[in-house]
C-alpha cells in the first residue's frame, strides 16, 4: 500500500482551522476547504512508492489492472472511479444540482459539438460522467437538501409578510407539487435582477426579525446580499447532521452546504449546475432540465454495522462505497483485503493499516488484492467501489 500526500484546495468558503486542527498542523490564515484523496487529474494524490512520490493517476495509468483490479477496470474503465475528500465549510457553498449519467453524456457531447472550451466559464459539462455524492459529518454539519413540500415553503414565505413574496406563495398553493416548484424556481431565477434583489433585501430583514426557522436563510442572505438564490434556498429542507450521520445526494437534487467538517465521497466528475448563491454562470434552461421537482424529507443515513465492526453507508451507486470502523482499545485486527482498490482515511486515534501507522487526516491507497489488516484504536473511513 502507499502513503498518500494530498492537496488541500483553498476555496474561499473553506474553514481556515478545521482541516489543520484535524491534521495537527498550524493554520495558515487562509481558507482550507477540501483535501482531495484520489486520482482526479485536477489534484491527484501523490503516492509514496519505492521511496519516491508519484501522482496516483500516473501510477494507475501505468498498470490499471494491477492497481484497480480487473473487475473495476471492466466496469468503470482504467481510472479510479471515486474521489474522497475532507470538506470543511465555513461559509455557504453555491446552491447546485448534478446531472444523471444520460444527461451528463448528452450535455458533454452537445458542448463538444458546439466547440465550447472545457475551461469556459459558461461551460456546464466538464466531462461525461454523473456526480452522485455522500457527505458524512465529523462535526455538526449544516446544509440544504431537496425540496420542501409546496405548502411548507408557502408557509415559510408567508410568515415573512413581504408583499412581493405573495405571488410566489400563491403559485405554491395553486398548482400540483411538481408544477408549483418548477414555476416558482423558474420565476425566481428569471426575475428582473434589481426587482428580485429588493425582495431579497426585504426578506433578509424579515428573516432577521423572526429568527427561528428563518434564521438559516438570514445567514445566507448576509453572505450573498440580493442573490435570488436566497429565496430559492427557502424552497429547500434545512438539515443539520450530527457526527456520524450522512446525506446521499443523487442526480437532480438541489443542495448546498453551509458549515461543518465532513468526509465526502463522489463519483469522479466536475459537473455542477448552479441555482444561486454564486457569482458564477447559471444556465437556467439547462438547470430546469436537470432538477427533479419532487418534495421529499432528506434521508439522513446512519451506518449499518456488520459483525466485523465495519459500518457501511448504503447508497444506490456502484462508483463508490463508504464505510467506517470505530475501533476501541484491544479490538481484534480486521482483514480488509479486497479485489477492489481502497483508500483508508483516519479521522481519530492511532490506527494502523498493515505496517503503516495512521493519524487523523492521514490516508493510504491500497491496490486491488493487496493484503491489508486494520489494527489499533480510533476511527478509519474506508472508500472503495462496488465491482
């Protein structure tokens, strides 16, 4: 197996302290938003092999079947199909959705035919893959996930007593669920920017005044004053995960993260369609094609424990499988040898993978078929694929 050296991405919304605190390093004063573990070409991990560091994507490309296993290559191609992250939010991320696999393939092909450069700011599809995600909280973790019922959203908006919100309240009451959610989101994102900004400012003042269920949206508005995404966010469920709880985010589900530290795993893709809370490009017609206008309570996941002590976060995708081990003192070693590639990430204690000691924030890549035994105490997340 290979010790991993991982890149930390300094996105503006990141916490300056959460990842350094976990790693036991001094904060730099700059935001440290995401630590990437995997073979994504944008920031591949470096694997220490033979006394030298090499990019993990290059190691895999040199011998995919040896590193990933024949079954993984047959199913997903010659690349690691997931990206594991530590994610530390100190300010809200953009309100966004991800396409399903067919939408991603069609959208990518259409933009390729149109000659849109891959790095163009208005490009929607950077690749032809979908991007299901799972976020597991290490600290209390706050965000938005999926639509409220139209009646619940109408009640939240009506309580603000803002005259310019009343047409949206009426729309939410007047139509069946899918049509109501679609019409209101469309109206918000296509409204005159000056007029909607005035409504957002008035809404912000009302949210500040009322507090309670409105307080999270007031906080959003202070980060993004005048952004219509603040009103779009009020159509969504507010969620606070406790440590160990997780959310699965499938295609078409609008979501945003606000704050907290978590372990995130996703299919290898950069496809994001934004709804608001961002200065970046918003393609409203394409967004409306991808969003699933279905109200649902967010399904908070708690892991299912196996006799081995492995606690699995069940999801409906095959590109990744996330589990964890919370090991007490004197716990017997566990054999983790598998025919699939693995990344092991410690988040607490002093566990050990084979002969490699781990510490919080430290990780290893285990090639397919490589013998590995987990021992010691603490918490270790295991990322692999379903092959």
